[in-house]
C-alpha cells in the first residue's frame, strides 16, 4: 500500500510510482517515448491515469470532453489548449485562512467537492482531462486526478506530457479564455478511499518507521519558503526525490523500470513497501 500525504500538492509523483506497479519490464518502448507520437499506457500496471494527447486532440470539438488547465492563471493567460477552462492549483482544496493554517490546502469535504465539480460541468459520462505545464508549476493536474479518483470518478485522466508534450507534437494552443458550463447533475461520490492518503498524525506516529519522500524542489527541501511555506525545511527523516526526476524531457512519465530504479536507489522503496510522499 502506497499512501500519498494529502497535505502535499505534488501527488503526480506518487501516481507515477503506483502507475509503474508490476507492469511490463519492457523499457525499449519507453526509452524511445520522446520520439513517438503515441503515449503507450500498456507498459504500466495502471492504465487509467494518463491519456495520449492525440486522443484529446480528436475530441476537441466534442461535447463529451471537459479540459481543465491546472496551471497558474498567468501561465493560462499566455497559452492553453483550445477549449480548456482554467482552475489553477487548488480548485478542489480547502483554502480557509492562509498557507500554514490548520487545514489549509487539504482536500475538500465530499459535499463541497460535489459543488466544485458541478460548477465545472463534471459528471460521470464526460471524459475529464486535466493538464499543466510540468516545468512551470507543481503538477496540480496529478493532485486533481488523484482526488477525484479517490472519490469514485473513473472518467478523469492526466494529459500525458501536459502542455509541454502537446506543444512539442505541434498541436494548437489558444489565448482565448473559456468559462465553465455548470451543471445541476449530482454525481454519486463515494467516501474518500483512505488507502490513497494519510494524515499528519499518522505520519508523526510513524516517524522513523516508514519512508517519507519529499518531492518538492531541492531549495524547498533545504529550507526555501518561496512557495509560501510558513516554515522552511522538511519533515524529519524525509529523503528527497524531486518529482521532475520521474519525467522525460517532454513531460511524459519514465518507464516502469526507470521509475522503480529511481525509487529503489534514492529512497530504498519498492512497489511492495508502504511509504508517504509530500
């Protein structure tokens, strides 16, 4: 069981390790991934997390897809995928008070999450694709998909490679802002699956017993507060693996073997271990 610390905003790192799972050991297809147009989900144990950009491009004019941009608003204003709605970094998070206050940045309660997804027109029938520019922000698309899957939505995906890969493939971008079309439809959300997250109390109880992986930047790990942290540094005993280490240059995830090798070498964990990322 791999638990993701819900106070962390970089859930994509954990998603990719879970994605690697016990999938195929064939690394050749992924080593050539940057020269391929099609992102191959089949080499991974979890095949319902990412979606290939070409599949999204084919559906751009369809009413059966919702595309959500998880970049910071200023990045969205400069360029985004045609038809994408900007939701920023914390659309599905509680933001009462300021960063560092108790509960700030944690996942919304189920009833509040229901309102949030209704405001975006999300139901269980439409394909919902989240993306960000992995090299300009904290990967909030990963957090959004993690949270909604934890609440029982199976129709949510991360765009493989995000905006970086989309542009490298030569696909069009736009500057035209798009407003969401809300719905009154109620989605039957389930209680959050507790195997997908942990709490600060559980982390404290298991200090020194379970591996903690800090996936922020090296500067943040070493004490920088530039991202708004109320206190600098990292949780005692945590090891550092910046989440970008698990990505190829085009923003797509590395092969299962590469991911497992990085996690084993730098954190000493395998797919059978319990660990927490934040």
